[in-house]
């Protein structure tokens, strides 16, 4: 029978045998998966592991600083890279969801490659890929049936010349969390909602600008903080806000406004493959809606997404 302790012992032994005295580089995202994978690898090979955490300009509000801080407390050797402008440049004018994902994935690989070349003699690339990432990316019908291109799956460009090590690629999310708790990773990381690699880039529908990112970060922050303050965060698999590419008419004092609409989404799930919208209390939704409209400039309407997956996906792009 599967237990996290058995898994951890076997995984560490396996990593030690596989990696030996080689060096490993790994990209961290602040999420559960990459944090647990890095901690496992760190247990196995210690300082032979170097981690890279990239600010792609599409993270949640204050996320880069907060997460970097918690990694340092965990004893991981982490290089933080501010690459915001590089991502905004790569995304300028792009509106198609897949084109945006590809641009983000490409920019990530370039930044990551630059950083890994600064570490001498790296042979391995650590990744936090989990089982559902693999099945969603390459479905049984083959690549043409791929639903979305998850940039953390599918191998690396030749120029990287690194072998991949993915200690969590047989696990589901709940198992990853169990492993993380057994490794005594802080609950603020273990309990984090999943967040897509392309981040707010696929929650801003249409083209991305730094200004739109700032707007969505404020909206998202109010929503997520509200969930936490009302004891709802842990009852939700994943939540977030989408900035829609439309404007609607509103009224503010005596003035007519014509501003942006945001959609809030909160779903329950066990593995992200199917999901149900969560019946958040109306009072809570009303309070959050007021707070968003009063505090975030440029937004005059909030809607709540009541679609389940399938047929709707969790993300809107
Ligand atoms: P969907 O929107 O397909 O999302 O129902 C399922 C889960 O995957 C996350 N997601 C992504 N994660 N790169 C990622 O690393 C991506 O391109 C991507 N697209 C969706 C999504 O947040 C949800 O947890």
C-alpha cells in the first residue's frame, strides 16, 4: 500500500543512485509540486541542487518576494530572477491563448537556460511534473488531441542538454501534499491552491499589458485574502479572477462609467481533471464584489463563474 514515508524513502534512494555526485538545477514556481520535488531532491543530494525562481511578471501580488523568502527559510539554495520585462516584451500584442502559452514557455526556457549556464557542470534538470500534467498534455489519442500545452511537460529543447528528473510524476495532487507534509514543508506552501505556470497571463483574456496585470493582481488579492479571512480558502481546490476583454456601463456618483468586467472563479476538484463550481455564500460574494469595485480602479462589474469542468475548463484560456 502507498504511504508517504515509503514513497519518500524509496524516492530519496532512487534519486541518490540516479544523480550520484552530479549537479541539478530546478525551476521553482512557488507551488506545491515544484516545492515538494525540490525538497525531495534536496534531501537526497543537498547542495548539489540549485533552484531558480523566475518573476515572469504574471505572478500574484507580492508572490515573488513572499515565496522567495519561504524557500530561503527551507534551506533551499535559490536564485531569484526578475525577468518581468522580458515576458511583457515577448507577450506584446499576442491574444491567442496557445500563442501566449508558447511565448511564456519560450521566455521561461530562455531565462532558465541563461541562469543554468551560470552554474558550472549541471547535468540534470529537476521538475515538479505530477501525473495529471502528463495525461492532460499527451492524451491517449496522441499529441493532436492535446487540450493545452503545459509548458512543463514534453521535454526540453536540444540546446539545454540536461537529463530530466521528475520525482513526482507518478503522484496525484493529494499524494504530493501528503508527501510535502511528511517532509515538514510549511502549510502556507502545502495548502496553496494550484496556479498555472503561465500565471495571470492566461487569466487576462486577450493581450497582456503591465497595467492589466496590476489591475488583476489587486482583484485577485482581494478575492484570495477574502477567502482566507472567511475560512473558505481550504474548502476550495482553486480560485482566482479573470480580467475580461470587454467593458460595461456603470454609474459612479453622477457619472456614467464604462469600465472593465472581472469574473471570479472558485472550484472544487480532486485532481483538476474534473471540477465543480463552489457555492460560495452570497454575502461573501457581495462583500468581495463591493470591495473590488470600490478599491480597484478601472473595474465596475464583477461576475461569478458557475460552470463546471467539463465542459468548461478551470482557466478561461
Ligand atoms: P484547465 O483550465 O485545463 O486546468 O481545467 C486544469 C489545471 O491545470 C492548470 N493549468 C495549467 N498549468 N500550465 C500549467 O502549469 C498551463 O498552461 C496550464 N493551464 C491550466 C489549471 O490552473 C488547473 O489547475
